[in-house]
């Protein structure tokens, strides 16, 4: 039995008893609870990242460091498709191809493993 994929009794009752005239937020929370569960941290993380990027003008860094962004696209694909994380791709590319000191590449790789590839 897959516990996370089945509705509990209270969720089944809430879905069955949902009125067609229910407010939009109640319909959203009852019918699309999994989507809401994913969107809450996604929204919080993106609001913080974009606010910092706009405030400190991180966008000018992309002119010099666009290769790292391309590397992390592949790191995110490999990290999402395998048990390896994106940092396993980032570390060798950063040290060997981009000439970044190993200590900085190591810290960045660990940060990718714990916070996600959105940081690049």
C-alpha cells in the first residue's frame, strides 16, 4: 500500500461534500492539495530569490558567468533524473573547465545539494 498516494477518510469526505458554490480557495485546497503543497515552497523560494536578484542586481553577473548557468542546466537534469545531485556535475566542471578554485567549487556543490540548483 502506498500511503502518500491515497486519500484519507477525512479527505474523501471533504472532496465528496464539496459544494459547487464553495469559495475558490476552498476548491483549490480540497481538489488540488498536492499542487498547493508544491507551489507554496516554490513560491516562497522564488519570491526571495527574485527580490535579492533585483535588489543586488545579480543579472549583470550572467554576462561573465553564463557558462555556469549552462552547466547547472545539465546538473539539474542529471540531478533530477538520477540519484546523483547537481553538485556532482558542478564540481568537476567548475574546477577543470572553468578554473574555479576547488574550495569554492566544493562549497557551491554542497550548496546545490542542500538548496537546489535555483541558486545559479
